[in-house]
C-alpha cells in the first residue's frame, strides 16, 4: 500500500491512499515550528480492520523522523496510538 504526500495548502499536509481516483484513507497535519499537529485520520469502511490507520501513522512518523519534526497528537486515533505504543516516543512533541 503506497501513500501519497499531498500539500493541501502551505503548512497543511496529508498522506493519502487512493484507489481508482477515490480517496480511501488519509492522515492530515498542520506544520508549525517543526511540529506536526496531527489533526485527522480517516479510513473508509472498505479498509477498516486492516491496520491502515496504523500504516498511515507509521508513514507520518517516518516523515517526521526524515525531516527532524515532532508530532503533536490531536486526533483521537493518534492520541490513542501514542498512549498504547512506545514506538513513537522519539517523535512525540
């Protein structure tokens, strides 16, 4: 599964997964002062239960590491994932 980096506007980004031109999953953030405010995660009903949200979060965390950024958990999925796993400790804001 490949996620495409999208710049919605300056400082507003997302990783998206599309199939046949339809957006099926995404994780969004707003960048400010080297921090990614993780604002939204979406996975379509057709992909739920397949670990897609975690894959999106993992890709966003990889992006944070590559770009020397930290992540601020705002959306409920990211908040819960940060609480459950220590895998993201190095990128937590």
